[in-house]
């Protein structure tokens, strides 16, 4: 992904609220399914780390690898994650 594509995704994510919250239990199968579903529906999401803040980089990397998505950026305790959905209608797709 190029720098300009990352900038565009960051600007689009600016107005988004976190969809998935990661708490005490960390990465569970149900959390990965929730992130997968959110990416399927939205393509671009924010994931907020409520607990385990010291491990947020490793946890974000695990979520990204488990969902086959792309980590756009980490801002504080929030990760911006993107995955293109080829089945999404063309007019609803994020154009990068």
C-alpha cells in the first residue's frame, strides 16, 4: 500500500468511531469473528484497546493476520484496519 493510499484511508477513518473494543480477554475467536464481520460490512474500521495497552501493537498485528487485513495506522490506543470487500457493491466501495 502506498503512502497516498494510507493518507486517504487515515482521512476517511478520522470521522469513524471504534466498532470493536478489545478488553481484558484480549484476542478471542469471537473477537476475531466480530472484526471479520465489521471489515466485511465497512471495509475500514477502528479497533480500540481498553485493556492490555502495553501489548496493543502485538495484538493489532495478530488481529490483522487473523483477518487477512491491513493495519493502516495506530493512533494512541486505537488501530485503523482496512480490508477490501470484493463482494461489496461498486458504489459503496472505498476508492483508494
